[in-house]
C-alpha cells in the first residue's frame, strides 16, 4: 500500500516562520529543511503516519501558505480555531519527508520532520490550493487549529510528476504578492543552479564547470544538506528573481549580500547586488586552499537586506538561505605537489653535491659543468613553483581567471 500524502501549512505569524516560507522557495531541490509542530496541531491521521514512519520511507508532502485576507504582517495570532472565509492560500513547494522524530516537551509531544525539497507546484490561479482548503476546512483540519493533515487527492501525484519549476515558481510568487497577502511587497528569488569548477592541473587553464547536487548527512538525529567539493574550487550560483505583480515605481529594490563564515577559514568573495524584477544574477564563490587533510566546512549566507521603506523591521522581506559547503584537500593535486617537491629537493641536492656529470666517468676533484648545474637548479625551481601552485591558491592571476 503506498504511503499517504500530507499537507503542511505555514501561517507566518512570527518572523522565524515568515523566514521559513522564503527559505523553502529560495533553496534548490535536494536541500533539507526541518519543520516542527506540536502534536496538538497535527491531525490524528497525520500523526499516525508520522508515528509509524520508517527510516526507509519517503512521504510526499505539499507545503502550503494560508492567512486571513485582512491579516497584516506583525499582527501575531491568538486564534486556535479553523480559519473561516475569506482566506488567501497558495501551495508553495513540493517535498519528501525523509526523517521523523518526536520529543516530549512538558506534557506535549512535538514532532520534528526533515523535508527534502522537490519542485514547485504548478497551480494555476490557486485552484488546487482552494480545493484543498475547502475540503480541510469542512473536516476542521486546517490552521489555526491544524497545520499538518492528510491529503487524499490525485492532484498530488500529478504535481509531483510535473517538470515545470519555472512556471510553478512564477505562479507561487504571483499568488504570494496579490493584494491583501502579507508577502505582497517582498522580494522573491531562488537559486536555480549550482555549478562547481575545480582548479586545473595546468596553470591558467580553465576546467569545465559541472552541476553539483547537495548531499545529506546525519548530525545527531537531524538530517542536514551540504555541498561537497575539493579546496581551491569555485562555486557558481545562478539566482533568478521573480516579481508577481507589477508595482511600477513602488517596486522596492533591495540589496542581496553574500558572505562566508567562519571568516578566518574562508576566502569567499563578498558580494552584493540589487534585486531585479525578473532578472538573473550570477555569484562566484571561491573555496579556499587548506593545509589540513581533515574535512573543513564553510557556510555561505545569502541575505536580502531591508529597504528604507519597509515597515516592520524585524521581519525578513526576502530570502535568507544559508548553504553549507564541506571541502577537503584534493588527493591527486596534493600527491603531484608532494612529488614535485621531492623532485625539486633531489635536483637541488644533486646540483650542490655532484662532483661529475651523471653520464661521464667520475673523476675525483672534478665538478659538474656550471651550465648543467644551473639547468638542474632551474628545473628544480620550476618543480617548486608548480608544487606551490597546486598546493596553495596564492597565484592571483589564476584565481581571478577562475572567478
């Protein structure tokens, strides 16, 4: 029997929940985010599904946003009943639940589940979202009472089978920016592609960038996603902006910044650029060289900055996603560097200590001709420089060419 489908609602009544919506819209497919809800806000059938979750299960989940039509950002929420009409709702993202755990918090049970993001629901005019909400409202299983409920609809399978992320993302943003939605004046963008270019074995030669997908690791009981690369690589992020409704001169252009941490261990390009209605930006991030054989980690933080006219300053008005990158020393490049250092050392030693040319009959007291010794020293210098190029990332011209 196939696993049932779930719907997971956001209402974004607090800044951290508000940020969740922007984050799930901005991150590319394959990244894992964690949601948590009290059992009081999960329907009984949905709780049974979460309680019986097996490590090998992958449960389809439809993420959705709903709010009262007159709701204003920062108003908070005290209601615990099912929202009555009129409401604004839209499906925001498709995902798979890949891990579930529960914890006793006081006298209540709280469920934590890890969501692996998939595509975007292509829901024209929010028709499917409206149908879902109408059905769940009649069952009494939607916010503000219930945030996780069971779905029984053939539309779910159809949405997961679609390959229409561009259209889906556009439809989501259009719905989120309609009049009366608290997200209406926000900046929306998503990371559509992440590519990686490794350092070439040949100086000033560029390797071809390849698409990189996130990997998943378990930290404690929680699943986290990260990108795995070797040191001295360059990551390229393609960012697509999307504007739902035209606001003419009232469009608020916000700055997007990119920084890496820990700063002491990273050589990331710090970048900032202005948001654009429907434009693209390309961000290159350099992963630094490391002398350690252990895996290092850096965190790339994207942040959409506030506009001067933004009314509620403690809410994010755009995505703030963070992407973890784990990197290590490249084995092949390091091995070649070590071999070249050893070869250079042997050439220097031979040039200093040799008493006759290697192919001639040794003659006591006669040293190798100066031109041969100089040649071998020159070769040793080139080997040392090549090893330095492979091991470190201090050749400015090569680094600039890659970024």
